[in-house]
C-alpha cells in the first residue's frame, strides 16, 4: 500500500516565516538605499551578500514547509521533513499515538518546524511538524522518537496499525 499524507499548515507558522522573509527583503533593498551616504561600497556589498544568504535560507525553509509530507510505502514511513528525510520501518514501531506538539530544545536543525529536539517527557526526537495541534508520536523498538503532524492523524494511525 502506498499512501501520501500532507501536513496541515499552521497559518501562524506560515505568517511568521512570510513576515521574516518580507522584512529581510525590505532590509536587503532598503538599507543600502537609505544608507548610501553613511556606508562605503564595501559595506554595502558585504551587507547585501549577508542578507541575500539569509533571505535565500528563509525562502528554502518556506519552500520545504509547503512541500513537507509523509509517505507510507512498502512497509516504511518516509518522513520528508524540512531539511532531512527519515525512514522508519513499520515493523520497528513499538508505539504510535496522538500527542500534543510540545515546545522543546532544538539540538540540531535549521528551523523550528524540523530537526532533532529534546522534548520534555519524551526525550530526544526527530521533529517534522507544520502545526502545533495534530501531533503523532512514533516510538520505535530502539526507543527512537519521531513527532510528525499529518493532515489526518487518526487515519494515519489507523493505516499504520493495519500495516503492522
């Protein structure tokens, strides 16, 4: 059975990333114009290079958020996160359940929608989320944790339980 699950995108998360991206674009264009008399051409070049890199990074994050999804294929769950792809064999899953999306401490990752986190009450977990409401926690027999937010969490859990 092959099935794709999209994520439910939080308007708050999207608004935050879009706001930062717009702010960066305004800064990238506006600061050199407003500061022509106060900045040397070298300072303007360095400023534009730095803000271009940061702006491109936020564009990539937004692109990845819009394309984040989870696939159930050939006895595996493939988690296409913000910057990485994790593959979990369904036969290795010890527990799958609905879980609130908890605030944690980022250990590794480029944004708060994905990466390796320490989550209170859970421990270290791979996170690939786009909202704070519909969490599904996967725990493997090796005690590896994955927190995801499929659009239809109950249907996702049901399909995984049937596939075991």
